C-alpha cells in the first residue's frame, strides 16, 4: 500500500489555479472585438481636505479603443458605450477602514479604434470627506487617523468602468489612482 500524502493538497492546488484565473477584469478578457486602455496623465495624487469644496475630479482622462484582431479592422457595431463607474477605495497606508465604494452612472461613448478624452471628470464625492475614515483628519475630530496615528490617509481608488459595445458585448476597463488625503495645518502638511 502506498501513502499519498499529497492527495489532500490537490483540492487546494485546484482552488489556487481557479482563483489565479479570476484576476482583474480587463477588457482584453471580454468577448468584445475591442479592448480599452486608460491614460491619466493628471490623476490626482494629493487632496488637501481643508480646501476641497467640490467632488474630486480628474482634469484629463483618455480612454482608448484598440482592435483585438491582428488586422485592426473594427466597425460601428464595435463602438463602446460605458455607463457605470465603480470606485472602490482601498487603504494603502496600513489602515483597514477605507472610504465607501461609490457607484455612478455616467455615459461615455468610445468609438471603435478611436479615443475619447474626458475633462474634469468626477471620481470621488466630496461628502465622503466627512465620512469615516477621512473625517478623522478634520481638526475638530482630532486631526489624526486612529488606526495609523498619522495626520494623513493614503487610499488607492480602484476605478472600474463597465459598458457594452453597440452590438451588446460586455466590456470593462479599470485603473488605479493613489491619493494622499490630508488636512493642511501648521502641524500637518504631508504634501
């Protein structure tokens, strides 16, 4: 009789392979004949909460459509209509409590094989500054994050945009924006 000490590990290995295959949802993984990419040369990196009075915006964002086919041929049925933006903040400073997820419906058209440039596009609502965890940074709330002891909170905004081609094929594209939130005071200016 032979001992098979690795048999209990087979289900774990299969699960690991399955999970590894479920990585980031990227437009190249979709059935759409085009894939999307993002260029954000001016993504916000610092937010001074003492001066922020409006929703956080990206000054310029370009969404590019590329044909998956080696011939590069795409048509009007491959135009993309993006209509759901999901912004998921994640702590990148060692803290565990992040701002809430934000979902917003905004329609953006991207021509097949073309480019769409957005200006002054909202990615984070200003009212989230007065909610946990960012509210802790206001002087009246102590000015310090209780988890890290810092006077700033660093979050990465994972921004995923969902839509369909004109022919009805689902497509999405995602990108990250790392932001340092702080409330500028004489004792705390982490910029």
